[in-house]
C-alpha cells in the first residue's frame, strides 16, 4: 500500500509544521530550566543558537542529499531522529543534556528541510511553494502556543509536550514509509556530502536581492524565540510561562496569515509589503518597550510578524521557482542556511549583550534597530530588482 499524492503532500506539509513546532517547544520552558539549573541569558541564547547552527551545518553537508538518494530515506531518518530527540528533551537534567538534544534536533531538521520542501514541489509545485513559506511559520506558531499552554496549565511541563510531539513524529515516520519516491536516484551522493553552497547562476541575482529580507525576518524570529519571553514578562510584570508561547504565536501566526492572504500576489509585491511591515512593526515594538506598553508591544509584534511572513514568502517565491527539479533541494537548503544563520548567531550575540551590555531593554533597542536597517535595505533592493521569471524551472 502506498499513499496517494495528495495524502503524501499533506504528510510532508505536516512534517514541516511539526518539526518547527518541536524546535520552538522549549522556548516557554527556558525560564523553568533557568530556575532549576541557575544559568544566565547567555546560556538561553546558546541553547537556542546551537539548534540553528546545527541546522545550518547539516544543510551544508546533507542539504541536497535527497536529490541523489531520494526523498523517502532522508525523511524517514529525520522523523525517527526527531522522535529520539523528544526523548532526550524529556529526560534532560542539565544544560549539557539540553544542548545535546538541541544539537540532535538541529541535525534532524537540517536533513529534512531540503528533502521535504523539494518533495512537496515534486508533487504540486504551486501548493508546494506556498507550503514551503507558510509551513515554518505555522509550525512555529502552533508549537509556541501549544507548548506555552501545556507548560502553564498541565502537569509534568518538562515532559508532556515532548511526549506528545514524539508520538506525532513516530506516526509521521510510518507515513513516510508508505510514500512513493518522487525522484530517480542518481550517482553522486557521497560527493554531495561535501560542504558547499550550490546556487545555479540564474538564481544568484534574485537570491542576492532576497537575502536582506531573509536575514532581517529570521533575526527577528531568533530574538523572539530566545529573549522575547523574557522581554515580555519584564514589560508585563508577570511570571506566567504561557506568555512566552503567546508572543511567539502572535509573531509567527501573523506571518502565516500574511502568507495565506498574499499567496496570489506577485512575489516582488509581497517582498515590498513584507519589508515595510517588518520596519514598521519593529519600530512599534521599540516604542512599546520605551513606553512600557504591553498592548502596543503585541500590536507591533503582529505587524512585525506580517513582515516576517511577507519577507520570507517573498524570498521563497522569488528564488525557489527558478530552480530546476534536480536543483530544488540544494537551492532550498541555501535559503534555509541563510535563514538559520540569521536566526542563531544574532540571538547568541543578543544574549551576550543582555549580560554585558546593559540588560534586555538596551539589547532590544539595538537588535530592533539592526532589523529595521535590514528591512530598509531589503525594501530598496526590492524596488530596484526586476521581476524574475520561472521559465527555466521544470
């Protein structure tokens, strides 16, 4: 028995969603771990950043592997590894165990990212392009809210959310085993494991113009995923663990809705709208932190989330359709390398600034101004770039 094409497509879409949900699930728990193990904000951002950096490293090594060995074996290994990762999280009793779990999770996500994104394009190019843009944000929103609610209101907060996700990953692995393979295996898999960034010549210029939007959007996501809950609790004067999940949900949920509502708009227009929203939203959050206004902070987060979604979707839709079938996993991996590097490295630097540079409010101001500068650069680049054609993609 094999899955039908529509079923296989939605299975792979669910893999993106729950892989990203799993990646954000520890965020509301960082304050619990911090209280139990006594570490600083730098450690929080290192724990967050190690995930992003291992995703990046895996993408460099194995990002295009599924173009050679097939989508199924890569996705099967990744989903099973994610299930193991949930067990590592649930049994963690210190920072080293938490770092190990995040690193293994990053490797699984990095291995799956190119394969699942390209696999959906193999089955339905139009829906696959949209799913590649909306899936990470919808997964992040789902994971943030679910984890926040579970941690705040249900027992065993450091085990239950991981147990739930672990069951889902095992079920996904079973589904992957029943999928048809969508690409023909070809030689060169070992050579493909050499770290490299393979971008076809006709894709390079669109990628260059898309990069500032990618970096700005994902740097903002990195801040919210690591230091955002701390900032919000400080503004609200609250110790609620659910707040950490809610603020991530607002950012990523707004981004996902933006992708859905603008999916029929031209990619270049979406990019422009996204950069404007990113600039405006971050500006509102900086004003909110200066005024100590929680409602304004949520409003700014929602607007910035629209910028996150528009910028990311615009980048995906500008670049990815230009790749030919045998180039898709590699090009998508490059996009994710940029995104995860932007998400991980600035977050770690932000944690260092919190400890050594004047606290979370000063760091927020510096971080936000940097994201606004990137948004402005992306806006100028979007206006000066010419619409790309996907005629070369087959």
